[in-house]
C-alpha cells in the first residue's frame, strides 16, 4: 500500500472536484493539491453526455474539461482509476485504489450513483462517459428503446435516442417531472416529447418484465407491452456515500454539512453528495445541479484559504430538449402555481407563486433572453422568498 500526503485532498474528479481544486490553486499557489477520481478519464462535462456525446455531435475528447498536462502545469496532481473505499475523518485519511492518502484538509466530491429500476437487472444506467459511449453504440437507426423514468435525464435520453433514429417509449411511474419544478412543466414536456414521436406512458407502473433473445418485453399497467432492444433506467440517483460508512461523518441522504459545507474539522463536501445547511436545518436538501456544485466549490475554496466567501445562490438548472431550452431558478414547493410573465404557445417565462403571492422560482421555456431579463431582477436575492423576490 502506497501512502501519499497533501495539503488538500479532493475525493471526486467531476466538475465539483475540479472546480474546488482550480479555485484553491487560484487562491493559494503554494498548496499541494491532489484530486482522486474513480474513472480513468480526466474530468469532463457531465451535462454534455446526454446531449452532445450521446447524439454523436461530440467525441469523448470534446467533453473533457481539462487535460493531464494542464493540471500538471498548475501543480494539481490527478489520480484516476482509484475508487475511494474508506475514510477516517479524525486522521483525514482516505483509502482509494488500495493506496492510503492523507491530507490536512479533505473535500468530498464523489457525486451520486444512479438507481437501477426494480425488476430490470439488465437495464442500462446513465451517469458516466463510458455509459454514454456504450449507449451510443447500442442505439442505432430502427432500434426500439424504452426509457424508464420521467425526469430531466429521462427526457434528455429519450430525445437523444429519437434523434439517432430509434423508436422510443418513455415509461414513468410518477409522471413527468422536470427537476425541482415537480409537475409544473408536465404539459409542455408531454407535448414536446410526443411531438417528436416519442410514446409516453405517463403515470404507468411497470407490472412485469420478461427477456426473450436480445429483446426485453415490458408489460405496463396501462395494458401496453413495450418490446425494446435497449432499456435505460433513469429514475434518479443516490449520493455516493457507501465508502463513508464508519468514517465518523454524519450521513443522511448525503454528507451532512453546516452552511459553509463543513462536515467535520478539516473535512468539507460539495456537489451532489453534500447536504449544505442540514446540520442546522434538517429540511435542507441536496442540490443536484452543476451550477450549485461550482458555487459550493468556490465557497469552500474561499473558506479553506481565509478569503471572502460568496454563499451559493439560488438553485438553477437548465436542459436542452430537441432545440428547446428549459431553465429553472429557485425552489418549487407544493402549492405554488405559475403566473406568466411572457406568455406564448411554444415559449414562455413564468414565476412560481404561492397562495400569498410570494415568488419561489422562475421558469423559462424556450425563452432564454426573456428568462435572463427576469432573472437579473433576482440577482441580489439570497432566497426565493426574500423581500426582494416577493416584491417583483
């Protein structure tokens, strides 16, 4: 077993881990920084996997965020192909790839792992670059693809596979729900999907699955049988915390952190694996969006180097579905309704308001310019229900 030591050890080589390392290097040129990743690739653009990479518009290399040479030039050590298997928070020691890594401070950025649909052991999941390349090889003109799920990723996969000439059925148990917007965009999303020739079994329950040759037969509770050459599960993710059991950290749907991302003395967490603010507010949730991951990474880098810290902003996500840009800012709790600011048939901007007229979020559907204009009015708001937002 080889032992290494760094000033800062970042566990996880996705966008959150890379952003943390680069922000630290910008602020502290003398720090020794090591980044450990379980994949063999350099950090890459995960959102591009279900869009540019799967459709074939981008090669694997085009999705890369950096290169080994660039990281070496900046004095950031990258270790790939080393899955973290154990951690001791007191000594700040990580075991990964059979080697022991110690650091004065550790940042956990291991992200999330995809769930596999019950009763479909052969279903593909979609999270990594290798997943995207494998699915791209499997889906071709005339393929029959079944996507199980009704969220952002499921919709993106269905649209991308359809764009490759496949016949696509989307089967969802809980209805169509785009990210944090719950079912507020179910209507426009259904119209978009069906308009592209995707068959949607909305609110259906997978009753049975049987294998026959190279195909899978899915019996859906609406009475339909979907026979598919390729089945993809896209039913959400769980935080990648298995390796943290026995570490001394509090794990509760992610790594429980304070408002600064601190999980323990000298230990921080960022990105999909982290629940910021949950130590003081048990209702605080993980935010699985790239923008939040980057903001958290910069905030932690500032805390570690004693600089001015900018708290993460409002949750924000976007998606591209067959040429339609979908954007959402803020939170969308139960009971909110949409009020149109820029109404239209195929494009609109709307605010999500509760019964008292307080704004909680902003949605743009194929209207990036109008969304940007409306968003600028919220730039100083720290929470969706602050006075600055409520007065808009």
